[in-house]
C-alpha cells in the first residue's frame, strides 16, 4: 500500500498541489443507475446484488477528478449482513469486496489513462501519474441501526463505550487488512463513538492510517450536542488519525467549523458536505429545506474553505460527479493563479 502515517498524508497532499479532491455521494448515483436501496443495508446491499454498479460510480468520480474514493462499506457491517442470513465468513468477505471493487475501479481508470488523453476535470487530460487513494468507509453504530440515529447521536443509555468497541472491532480489523490505503470513520455523531474508534485503533496492530469526520446540525456542535472541538481533540490525540474534519453537514456551516477544528489540531482538515438537505428518519428520505444550496452555491464556497484551511475537499449525500468535477476545476484554477503570481 505504501501509505502509512501522518507524514504520508502530508506528502500526498503536497504532491497533489496542496489539496486533494474526495469523491461525492454514492447512494444517489447508485439509484440513478437503477439500484433499489430500500433496505437497511442501504448502498451496501449492492455489494451483494450489483457490485458492478458500485465500480461504475467509483469510475464516474475518478473521471470527474476525485483523488480519494470511499468504499461502499459505510452501512456494511458483519451484524447487518448476518441479519440477512449470511455467515460471518461471507459477511467479512463482503467487507473485503467493498475495497476490491474500489481498487478495481482505480486500476481500470489508470489503464484508461495509459491509453491516452481523456476528458479530465479541467484541462481535457488526466495524468497517468495521478495518485489515487482508496478509503475504507466505516459508518457509525447509528448507520447500522438504520433509524436515522447517526443524525442525532442518540443511542440511549444502554449503549456504552464497551458496546461500541465490541460492535466495531472485527469490522475495523477486516477493513484494515483489506488493501485499502486508509480507513474513513464517517459521520461520527458523538464523542463516545470517537473515543471507541481511537481505542480500537490503539489496541489493535492497525497498519494503515485513518481519518475522522463528524457531522453537525448547527455548525457549532456535533449532532449529539457534544462539543465539536472536544470531539476533534479526541481524534487529534491518536497518532493513527491523519486527518480530521466534517462530512454530511450543510455547506453553510462548514467555514466556521473549519476554524473551530483548527484551534485543536494541526492535522490536515477534510470536509465533504452534503447538498444542504436534511434527512427525515421517519420517512427515510432527504427533504429539501429553505436553506438548501444549489450546485453553483456549493462550489462558490470551495475557495473560501481552502483559504481557511481545508486541504481535502469533496461531497457527501446528494452531491454528484458534476459537483466533484466543479470542485476539482475550481481548485486547479486556484492553483494556476497562485503559481502565476510573482
């Protein structure tokens, strides 16, 4: 894999020009290709029924300019697969498969680059030397529950630190050994789950780094009401965590949250907001809000996010390859302007 530790993330970002582009929403794109995600496993159901669709979405994002692609394992858990009647061995194999599919997409993309110029994110060409990372997604305990609690962080009094560690332990081990470049702990809704992840990373002989990304409803705290700086500090305390940031949060909150995180960590900051819609757990659908931003509005934020300290930028739920293409173009144009200054 050749990607271990904070120095490697800093090196990757430097090689990419001081920033790198993360991919965008997975579920919406799978549905666009005809996948039925009305299932507690959500996008992970395609690991069973149609991995070729996942591979195609990864390819779409790579063609759009993404340099980090996130696997379809956000809602893939051993417990969730077993509830479908699969064995433990079959469940672990599907976790590994999520990484294999992403790596296959990366290899296909690289082969296409070797063949000659293609439609690229900005200049009509993609470099065959472009480095691409595969991030193995781990969603929260709430994502497994499929009741929307990853957007509230309210797990009840019976869910303890030990409960969360027991739930995630084997999944972390499998994905750490899957061939991914790093683990993406995503949509972390509270500090207890962040602490569980840190302890799992430190108690196991994990060979690859991780990033932590939290989500927020108000731009001040994470969704549970826990302090964002406190949660970011927990991530900062772990040497195996190489980037800290925010995902699945309205773009209008991101600027202030970057500044808040910068106060407690020197690690690279990553942000991949959603489209500005809100998730209705009862209806199990995204609902447009009066504060929803257009694709143009979303892109208008990018330079400001980069200016205040974000170095890994992408999109989350309801963003598309068009969003990622526009992010890549914006950042590349910004780089050209900076290098042309005397």
